[in-house]
C-alpha cells in the first residue's frame, strides 16, 4: 500500500517569494525549497532531492551535504526521478545517527519514504518531508530519446537543461538546452515538443492519472507555483515567480518560520491555491490518444516520426493563456 492512512490537513497556507532575486532565478517558483535546503545545510543536515545524471539523460535522487551542490537539486526536472534503495537506507541511517534530513520529491516519493521509515522504526523527529505539487511525471525513455534528438539537431551533446528558464517570464517559462556551457536551444514551454507532450498529459505515467498520494502522503510542507496570484495580488506578481506554500504539520510551519526573514510572504487559503492549480488535489485527465502515443514510444518509433504524427498543438485554452500572458508582459513592460 502506498499511503499511510494519513489525510494531509493544511495548518497554514501562504504565498511566498525569496527576497533574493538570484535565488528565484535559479528556482522554478519562489525559491522556498532552496531557502529551506540552505538553512538545513547550514545546520549540518543532509538534503535529498532530484538531480540530473551527468549526461542529463536521466534523473535520480541524490544526497547533498554542501551548499555548493545545492544547484543540482534545485528546479523542476520534468522526468520521473528514480529513488534507489541506497537513498532510503541513507535517510534511515542519518535519522538513526541524529542528523537532520530534508527529503524533497513528489507526493508518492514522500509517501514511499515515510512508509519505509515507519517499517524500519526510524526516528522521524529530525526529518522534514517537502513535497512538490505534482502534475505527473513523464516517461524517462521518451526524455532520453528526445534529448538525443535535440543533441543531434544542435550538433552538440546536450549536458545541461533548464526546464524552468525565466528568460521569457515565470508563467511563460522556456526550456533551455546547453552543450558544453553554450546555449544550443531555447524555446517557450508551449513550443517545445517534449513539454507539449507533458503538459497535454500524453507522456505521463499510468499511476499519475489516478494519483494515490495527493493530499495524503504525510509531508510536512507542500510547495507549488502560485498560478493565478496576479488575479489575487497583482502587486506582488512578477516575472521571477511566486510559490504556493501549504504547511501540513506544525513541524513544517516551524521550518517555514525559520526562513521567514528571507521571504516576502502573505496569508492565503487552500481555495485560492487550488483555484489556479487544481492538480494540488485532483489528478489530470489523460490526453485522448495517450495509450497509442505511448505504444509508439515503447515500439522505438523515432522522435522525428513521433513529432510528425503527434504535434500536440496547444489547446485553445493554452493559446488564450499564452496570449493573455504576452499581453500582460507588454502592459507591465
Ligand atoms: C514533475 C513535476 C511536476 C510538477 N507539476 C506542478 C504543477 O502542476 N503545479 C505546480 O504548482 N507545481 C508543480 N511542480 C512543482 C513546481 O514546479 C516547483 O518544484 C515547486 O513550486 C518548488 O519550487 P521552488 O521554487 O520552491 O524550488 P525549486 O528549486 O524549483 O524546487 C525543486 C524541488 O523539486 C524537486 N524535484 C525536481 N524535479 C523532480 C522530479 N523529477 N521528481 C521529484 N522531485 C523533483 C527537487 O528535489 C526540489 O525539491 C512540479 C514539479 C515536478 C518535479
Ligand atoms: S502524480 Fe502522483 S503518482 Fe504521479 S508522480 Fe506525482 S505524486 Fe506520484
């Protein structure tokens, strides 16, 4: 069983953004994760999060104990991250040794770790579970083949990817691909074919279509993008991003209090968060021909042929949202 019979209840709900703009540039949303992690590392703790492999072809969870390595686990990677048994054992060992641990990942990853630690009777007093709001995770096979295709077309081996480049804004983020530190390709997410497949729910894992872990994974804090903040607080919305922060436990609220001096924050509610971000509580609906698309991927259809057959043209709603964002950018200068 995935969950542990818990229903996550919001102790407090905020909008938040780091005062340090550079931190927000390096993050997907308002950089709350980065600040929580920095604080824990300063106190001698360990942080576990999702990082790319050296060649960027896959994503897996790693442990970091140094602020210089923090960048590797910051920012969303829209690929399923593998959490190896060494990670579970590492967290268990650290907790039994009295070391503070911050584990961050999707709700199902938080639930799985929590189940494991309960089974092993590990003390959880020093564990902070940080969950990222999760739309779903795409197929690692598709990612690795897509990246190969991008590399071939760019005639450069892509070894660094920023899924959340804010060069075109926060809500209209771009995906930037680098080879040997050089930018080889950058496209708004609505134009990047891999992101289109992801955002139209064509490449997601089966379990994500009926997520068993939403609001019941036992995490201390849930972090997401505060989509729709401009309609609630136009004065704080900007192109570097705002986080939605849901503290599910008193421990989570205390961790947030410890970094509050580095944040601009304001009171919010679950209703406000969910209005712009229904995936906080609901699973997404699959792309109509998802099964056929994933069959083509499984049958080793080349990316070129996949792109010809599956264009994933933006829906009318996505087009309208893009036009609206472009208009707002123009008005705000
Ligand atoms: C696959 C995926 C889908 C998401 N979908 C939504 C959504 O629909 N709506 C929404 O509001 N927010 C979504 N998020 C969360 C959002 O993008 C930010 O991660 C979150 O707001 C935290 O941002 P931050 O600025 O505080 O820190 P960041 O530095 O951006 O946070 C990065 C955190 O995300 C974790 N992470 C990164 N990639 C993965 C991965 N592949 N698997 C597990 N953990 C990962 C890292 O370990 C780290 O804790 C998604 C994140 C992921 C990874
Ligand atoms: S949608 Fe649910 S099952 Fe899918 S990765 Fe996210 S938390 Fe896990």
